[in-house]
């Protein structure tokens, strides 16, 4: 499993953590500093630059300290955004309230596990899976937009992301063959959270076999909190 989706999200989130005000001030200082250094450097045999070395050194030191400050500020903001609980807890509350939908989806996945590609003849029954997959697609959408970090999505939902996407794999493929835009964020969600799983489990990832999928679905039937 490639870690590139995770790295892409991390890079985007880090860059978005840079303060626009600090960056603008830093840029405004860099331009005259570069101009002064270029002006000093025009002296014959570099003597002009040598005569103003203390000033040039102070300017360069100031620029470096400014850069260090911006990077430090961005790093702190970036770390805070990784573990921002706001969206994770909101989605967790929504998912916890989906007891009936999860119950129906698990029962259908158990009962029609060999007929999941029959999206026309079994449509009325298979449609019961959709709400859970819609929820996972929403997670992927907000993860891609930077509102939800891969680490938070992994912490709150990896067990269900893995379980439902593996159990419904043939159904998802059959539906997307007809509607390519449908659930198009689920794959990114799986890739990003699986990359976190790899990083936290010494490069190993546990894939569910047939018995593991069945056990997962049986655990989802009448989950705690359903009516």
C-alpha cells in the first residue's frame, strides 16, 4: 500500500498551516534584504560587500530567524490540526447514531455475499448498504479537503473502513462500473488510513479473510445503540 496519499495530505495540511500574515511580512523583509545584498555585491572585487559585511550578516541572520519562526509556527499549527477532534467527534456521533443502517447493511452483506454484483436484480435489497458507504465517502471527501486528518480518521473509523469496504468490495465495484463518480472518495480514504495503519504497525497490515469479514459483519448486527 503506497503512503503517497498520506504524504500528499500531510504536505497540503502543513502548507496551509503557514500564517499568511507572517509569510507576507517575511516576504516583505526578504525583498529589500536581497536588494541591499545585491547592491553591496556590485563593489569592485567585492570590496563594497566586505566593507558592509556586518550589515549583510545581520540582514541574513534576521532573514534566517524569520524563516525559522515561520517554520516553527507552521509546525505547531500543523501538529494541532493533525489531532483536531472537532470533525472526528462529529462524525463519530453521526456514525454511532447509525445503528439501524449498520444493522441492515451488515445483514444484507451477510445474506447476499455471493450476489453483491447483481445490482439490478437485487437492487431493492442491496440499496440497504448505501447509507454506510455514503458515510464512508463523506469521510473521504472531508479528509481530502483537509478538514479531517488521516490520523483522526484512522483512530475513529479504521476498523469500520476496513470491514465495510472489504465486505462490500464487489458491490462498490459493480456500482462504480455504472457510475464512476459514485463513492469516488472511498478509495482515497482507504489508502490514507491504511498508510497510517502501516506506519503504526511496523509496516504490516492485517487484511480480513472471509471468516474475518463474516465475524466483523456479525458484530455489526444490532450494534450497541441501535433500536
